[in-house]
C-alpha cells in the first residue's frame, strides 16, 4: 500500500525555501518577458527553456522557446524514491 504524500510538509521543506522561491520567480519573470514580446501566450503549449538549466540566468542568449513535449524530453532525469 502506498503512503499518501504530505504536500504541506513537502512545501515547507522544499518549495518554501528562499532559493526555490528565487528560482521560481526568475522562471516566471522569463515567461512574462516572452509574453510581453508576443512570443508566447498563456495556454499555447510552449515552454520558455533555460539552455544552461540555470533558472537564475535570464540572459537572452540563454532563453529559448520549446514545445512542451520537447522541453520535457531534454530535461535531466530526476531520481524518484520508491517506498
């Protein structure tokens, strides 16, 4: 039987940390810049990708638009724990 995820605990331990908040804000800032330029729109299935995988680097040379499917494929695999 699988254990239920404790989302509150997960948020508190990971997503609420100052570094994760800064990274999330930086990713959102890059997306908004592309929306303002008219390159992407909400719900269009496109992702704004950071070429060097560093969400804090929002230089124009580091950003590109990818289809969701392509972006998910090129992301590094994460290890998931199984209990």
